[in-house]
C-alpha cells in the first residue's frame, strides 16, 4: 500500500512539473545577446514574444537594482527622457515586440541590460549587452631633432598608426608603436618614428587606422620637420635683410645721379649764353 502511494505521488509530481514546464514554454521569447552602437547615435534593443506582452521591466546596467522601465508602475520613459519603451506588433513567428529606444547614446549607457518580459503564456529574463563603440580623437604630434611622435586616444577598439612623408612614401616599418588600454576601457596609441641623420623630408603624417561598426576608419595629422621650418624662416629673414639693404642703396644712387647731372646742366646753359654774347 505504501509503495502504491509512493508511485501515485511520483506520478502527480511528474504531472505538475510537466504542466509548469509547458506553461513556461508556451510563449516563445527572443532577445539579442549583443548590440553594438556608435557613441552619439540612437539604438533599439528589441525583444519578441509569441503572445501578448503584459509587462516589461528593464534594470539599469550601472545599478542592477534600479528599474529604468516598468509597465506595471507606468514607468515607460527614463528620468532623462532618452530611454523609452514601445510595445508593438511583430512579424511571424512572433506576435508582439518590446522595443527599448535609447537616443544620443553615451559611453555611460554601455553595459548589460537585464530585461524581464511577462506574456500571456509565461515569462522570460534576458541579458542584453550594449557595446558602445568610440572613434579615436585628439591626435597630437610632437618632434625633436631625432624623432617624430604621434599619439591618439579614445578608441574602443585597438588600432594601428601608419606613417607617411610628404610624397606618400610609407615609413611605418621604421616606427615603433605601443598600445595601452586605459581604465575606462579605451585605448591610447603612441608611435615614434626615428628620423635618419640629415633627413630632408618636408613633413611627416601619422594615420590612425581602426575598426568602427564593422568599417575601417582612418584619421590623419601632419607635422613639418624642424629643418624645413627653420629653412623657410632663414630664407624669409634673408630676403627681408636684402630688401632693407638694397632699397636705401638704390635711393642713394638716384640722389647721386640727380646731384651729378644738375650742375652739368647749369654749366651748359651758362656756356651757351656766353657764346651767344660773343657772337
């Protein structure tokens, strides 16, 4: 009798477990696990359900206990008005979608969003990672007598620095580059191009090459060499000096010619008058 009762209990437990499992799986959900966006752009985190969506709760990625969105609490817009939720119809095999819109994405928006979905046939808890991609900026170049330095920072993906001269010749193999990942997760690239003795190149350009949203991006900055700048300055100073010296000399020569010819003209007139008197 006891064994029969045990068998009945086991069957009841299996039936209840199967029923709960079927209840939970009666609604199909789908949420993306990773979404990439460029800083400053807008993005949508969209989850789908095969039944009517009753409630959506989204938790702050920086503070997992704070709710950004909660339909039951009539909270469909974030405090800064940049994050909104929209429930709409979806294409088969799903019926409804819950779209989380984030406008003007900041670096601080990056992180893992916990999304709780409740529908007519069950519920789902998903994790969506939002990855904010940032381009490189603030390229700075300096130089001394033996090397040219290039530094770029801010990129979310490690990049490369290539070197070119004024004639578009590639000098990258002659340079050394160091890549450091900073505390905020961004990269800082530093490259040094050692100049050869008696280098006469007019300018050098460093080009930062990196990937952004699946595309290859480039940004460049150029600097003139010390020799070129100093040479131009010396020539200009020389031309100014020559001008200062030559102009007074020309004026003095003109004055001398005037003085020289003016007395001769006067003596010529006096001699001609005397000749007429004699005649």
